[in-house]
C-alpha cells in the first residue's frame, strides 16, 4: 500500500510546489466564464451566416425543431390543397344538382301547363253538354258539383244557357255560385 501511496503523494507535492501550475490555473477559463464570453446564438449566426451550437445536443434539438416546423407547414399546405380540391368537387356537384333541379322545374311547369290545358278542354266539353241538357236537370247536377268545377263549367257556357241554369237552381246555391264567379280572376 505504501508503494501506491508514495507516488501519488509525490505527484501532488510536485504539483503544489511547481510555480507554473498556479499560473496555468489562473489563466484557464472556467466553464461559467466561457458561457459568459460566448456571444449569443443569434448574434454569431448573423455575423457569419452559419449557426454555431454550444453542444451536439443543442444542434440536434434546433434542427429537429426546424424540421418539425417545415414538415408541419408542408402538412398544412397539403391539407389546404386537399380542401381546395374538395371544395371544387363539391362546387361542381352543387352546380350539377342545380342544373338537374332547373330541368325538373321546367318539366313540372310543362306538365302543369298540360294538365291545366286538359282541364280547360274538359270543362269546355262539359259546358257544351250542360247547355244541351234541360235547365232543371243541369241545375240539379251543377248544384251537387264542387264549386270550382261548377264555376268553370258556367264560365264556358253561353250567357243565355248559364242564366237559365242559375234560374232553375235553388236560390242560396245560385247566389254562392254567382258570387264566386264574379270574384274569379281566371274562369
């Protein structure tokens, strides 16, 4: 044991007695002094155009953050582009549906016009039939019909025939039909 102790002791003694050792220790910067002397990260980067890092770990973290921001921006751009594509697809679909609705509306209008025309023709034919009937029989049948249909038939009859039929009808029903006929815009 003394063999090991003695060389270690001698080394410590030599280091303590050596005049160069204290001077070297006095001039060597400590880690805290080195941190204070180092310029801020942003300033050194601005001066040289290249970023220097205090440690490998700092460099790895900064690069990971920069890459994460880049990938996040790329992902957001891709999502935005996908949304634009989806909106254009939906817009085209809505335009297609609007065209279909317009075509259906036109078809329905044509069908309604055909139906109205057919009803007008039938009412005219019924009016001719009622004109040929006796006034008493025509009055009895018209009195039992729906008011709108009775008005449509009376409107297409000759005035003389319509007057004879209304004259043969009971007074209250003839009055209601006359009132409704006078307020009707399109017989």
